[in-house]
C-alpha cells in the first residue's frame, strides 16, 4: 500500500477523484504524468487540498499554490 494520500481510492463530496485532480493538473500545466502526480500530492499533503479544489484551479491558481508550497 502506498503512503501517498493521492493514491487512495474514493470520490470527494463533489464527485471528483485524485485521478481527476492529476489529469487536470497535467493538462493545465502541460506537465508529465509524474510531475502532475507529485504536484497534486504536494497540494494535498502540504496545503490540505481536496480533489474538487484542484480540479477548479486555473493556471494562475496553480502558480499561486506552487508559491504557497515553496513557502512552507
């Protein structure tokens, strides 16, 4: 079993999964699957974000979130 939060199965209260969050980050950032997965894991573990919050993020939001992670 993985220690990664984002490897957990399930659906959040708005019907999104971690796979949805990774896919959105990958497409929005034009990132590799590995980089998107790492970024989503950081968003969850460091900032406590849920999949629905990540799926709603814009490119500008992702820049801001990346900066918040760096400040931690």
